């Protein structure tokens, strides 16, 4: 694919999907709190963004300025890199390389680095605690995340995301590997620190890694976080729900529907499920998700044989 | 295409060495850990240019977790955890510089002067498939040995750091180690 | 891009690693030096696989072994750092004088 086209494609996908995530978030919030008037869900994200763009930026005493700026930028960049490995429609992909799913996993595990840098840079207590939390969540979720993701490559006999989608022509991976998608979604919440796993910058830490930022810095941070959520939802749709495969509708529309469906599920969880505690998250990762993910690997390996 | 991969190779090479040096020059321990990770990412990029796509990506994937742990260990175990103050902690500095330069010169001389067979990877080979077949085929014993070694290390590491002794928490009633410097 | 250039780059990485491992006082910084040496080693191994073995997969296998060595070094290193701090309150190598003759 032409590099310029690729940059434009990824840019458009990120802008549109981040806006949709914000709209869904507002709509779910309205629904859950019993309010009415979904029309404002379309405009509320824009006015929120405008308010943040006009807000004054705060600074701390002697921050590690470069790391502080690099954090959000790296987070957004990683979301873009992760999106390149996913075909959006038959033949429409930026880099459907032979080891595409490893590229996605590598990009997502670097999210830890971006968040730790962001928390470290502020030179303040709550952001640093948020950074430590991200390391703990990321390390306990990382292995089950990689395992369930790599398991989808077993029936495809290829690490390329395009081949993984093509292998789901008859039956989707969500039916073939029923354990995979739930584990993937829980760990995805951890890596996008969204919903019940919004621990690194959760409200219980007064904003955690984003406690000391405001204005455009906060806007960029939220956009980057939403784009990580989108890339995780897109990979979930591609690896477990057959990506662009589906009857009647054109492929790209199926991809959007599935991606936004998974994103909506994760966003919904944030408004309905209480935030988990750190201890229970680490315990869940190591003692439940990891063995379950191993069972997933063994069972689908045996079935493929 | 060849030109692009050549340019990328030199960019990644310079980046790998410069960030490797910055690890020991920078004054912030978190930065030191992540400069090292940048060096690994650059080497991962070179591996990807060399068609070893899987190895390059696995290197980048592994290092994300390892360097985060390293950054946290730096913050935990350094006496000056504020992190942005000067932090040059070196000994036998001149000897080390000579040793490092000597190692570089000797190894580079081997690389430049020795004759190595010129047998590039033939086109049409899928290195990832090759590696998979090799790992679970002829060389399975080596791969499994690495796995068993890792398991042994995991058990050893847990035994080393575990606070829990045979009759409960080992340090029950004792004090946590203080942050003050002990007398020499 | 040639085998020679790759080997020079890996030699440079190894040299920087040697300097770091010998000069640093902090245990974690010493480990960083070791990791950097292994980084150079991995680059050299894959370079030889690429330029000199005709695509023999055993070259890649050796790189996987180096990756395992790296993980082992990190795990044991971190465990020792934590343990030595707990037992001797030491965070730099100068504090472990009992190991001297």
C-alpha cells in the first residue's frame, strides 16, 4: 500500500472511531443514569474536547518534561501501529505481515511503557502510583493476553491476521475457542485501562497518571487511550468474530459493526461494573486467566490436530 | 526498496548504539531503563529488516515487560529515588572505558577481517515457518531444555525473593530494611 | 547493509555493554550492561544466520536460546538484587565487602 494512503487511512480510522467511542460512552452514560435525549451524545464529545482545548495547562515542579510529553504521543502511536496489522476489508490493510499478530501483541505490550513514562514524567505522587499500577496490571495480564491471541493463529496455521480472518470462513473463532474472547476482553480492559480496570488513571487515585495534567495534554491523553481501546476492539473482531466476514453487508461495514460492538461492550462495562481492586486484578491475572488461557491453547491445539 | 532498507538499517544501527550509550550517561533511572529498551527496539527493527520478523517482534515484546520491571527496580532499590538528580555512580571508570573500547575494536576487527562464507537466505524461504518447524522438530530437545531451565529459574527466583519461610512469614516481627546507609 | 556492517554494530553494542557492566556500581545498572551485551550477541547471531548460513533455521534457534538466556539472567538478577537488599541492605556492589578476599 502507498505509504501516504496508509497514513491517511489509519488517521481517518482513528479519528472516526475515537469520536464514535466518545459518542457511545456518552450515550451509555445517559442510558445508565436514566437520562433521556440521545441527541446530545453526538455533540457532547465535541463540546468536551473544545472545553479541554481551551483549558489552561498545569505544570508540576521539575517534571521529566520529555517523558511526560512522550507518554501520550507514544500511546497514540502504538494504537496506530497496532491498527496497521489488521485488515479492515478484503485486501484493505496497511501491513498484513506474516507475523502480524505478534506485531499487534508487541505494540500493545509497549502500552505499559507509555503509561509508566506518563506517570513518571509528572514527578508527583499519584501519577507515579498510577505508573506502578499499570506495570502490575500489564505484567499480570500480558501473558494471558498474548496466549489467547496467539491461539487464534493455531487453526489458521499462520501468524498473519489476514490468514486468521480467512480461516474463520466456516466457523468463527468465538465458537471454536469459546474461552478465548472473554479472556481477551478482560485483558483488553487491562491494557486500555478502561472500565472496571481503569486503575492506572482511575478516580480512586485522583486521576492517577493523568492527575497532574489538564487542557490539551489531558485531551490528547484521552484520545490516545480511546484509540488503544479501538485497536483492541478491532483485533478482537478480527481474531474472534471473523473480521470482515459476514453475509449481506459489505466487508468493511461488518468490520465496523463488530469493532464498535466490542468497544461498546467494554465501554458499557465501565458504567455498570464497579472498579476492581489491585489485589484482585493481579490475583485474577495469575491464578485464573493464565491457567484458563493455557487450557485454551491446549484444547484448540488438540482440536486442530 | 533496497535503498530504503539500507537507510533504515543505518538509522536503527546508530539509534541502537547511541541509546545504548545514553543508558549509562543519563541521570534518571527510569530513562536509563527505557533508553535500553529503545536500544532493543532498534535491534528488533534491524532483525525485521533481516527477514527475521518473528524474532525481532518477540524481542520488542519481551523487552516491554522486562524494562518496565527494571525501571521499577531502579526506583525501588536506588538510594536516590527522586530520579532527576545527578546520578553518576561508577567505579574503575578508566579501566571500564578501555575494556569496552578494547572489546569493540577486537570484535569489530574479527567482523571486518575474518572471512565468512557468503551464503544469504535464499528467496522464497519463510523464516517464521522454518523456525517453528525447527523448534518443534529436530531441535525440540534444545527448546525444551530452555523451557526447563526457565522453569528452574522461576522456582529459584521465587525461593530467593519469597518472604514466607517454613513456619509462616519469615520476617514476622522484624523491621523492614531502612533506607539509611549502613555504616561501612 | 552487509554482514561486516552488522558485525561492527553488534561489536559496538557489546563494547558499550562491557563498559556499563564494569563501570556501574548499582546492581540494576550492571544488569543493564549485561543485557546490552546480550543485545549485541543476538544481533550478531541473526546477522550470521542472514548472511552466512544460507537460511539454516538453526541460526534462528540460537537466537531463541539467547532470548531464553536473557530472560534467565533477568529473573535471577532481579531475585538476587531483591534478596541482597533485604539481607545486607546493599544496593551497590561496594557494599558487598564480604565477597572480597
